[in-house]
């Protein structure tokens, strides 16, 4: 019986390690896919750009699900890759299912915001990047668990200047995607809050 705490600790570390590995594999796979798509787009003279969000075109609504994975050139993709990797991994580390649900909310809210308010074809993973930012900060606010608060503080400290991107200052940058991606992340953190806590409560009763 004296070995039970050590065994539980080892099992807990193994579980967290497996979850972190799965998160890393997922984010790296999505990132690699975006680079492959951009390489194909380059060889076809921008053929994939048609899968961006065309504002207020009803027939184009399904493209809100493809636009976050397309980019307007390698420079655009390069600028987005590192924050996508870091914020995406941090958002996914809690669990893949919650991450996928949060990503879906971010894509829908961010995409619809662009669809209603933008004035040009819009594409790029910044919708997801700002969404992950909002999701991580929102978890610290709504869940109030020490690890989530610490992650939220670190995210704001490192990427807080991103918030300037929600202002309509540069006509070539989709502030709509940034703003509504951020709002989508905050909404996802609120909607998905307490999943772990609620489960733990039920198991202890």
C-alpha cells in the first residue's frame, strides 16, 4: 500500500505525457498540412485562394471551414507558423476532444464575423491563432485553476501585443478575423468550462 502514491504519480505523469505527445503530433500535423497546401497553391498560381472567405456570398459560407488553413503566400504562412505551434499546443494540451470542440467554435464564430463584416476575400490561420489566445486567457478567467491562470498570464506576457491586431489599422490585415477569432476563443473557454471539474465531482460523489 505504501507504493500506491508513487504508482498514482507515475500513472498521472504518463497520462499527461501521452496527452502532450498527442497534442504535439496533432499540431505538427496540421502545420505540416498547411505548408503542403501552400506549396500546392504556389505551384497552381494561387488556385487554393478561392477557398478563402468571400464576404456575404451565401454560396461561399462552407469556406469558413477551409479559410483558416489557407494562406496568401509563404510570407503569410511563415509569420503564422510559430504562434500557431505554440498557442495551438498549449490549447490542445488539456485534451484533444476539448481542443477540437474549441477550434470548431473559433472557426465558426471567426468565420462568420469575417463573412458579415469583411470587404475582401480572407484567409489565414490568424483566426485560429487569435482564437487560441482567447481560449487560453478565457480558461484562466473562467476555470480559475492555478495551471490555467499561470498559462493565461504567460500567454498575455508573450503575445499580449497581438491584441493590437483587432484594431482596423491596416487594410491588408483582417482585423475582423482577429477580433472574431478572439471572441470565438473566449466563447469556447466559457462554453467548455468546468468539464474536468464537473467530471471529478461526479466521480467523488
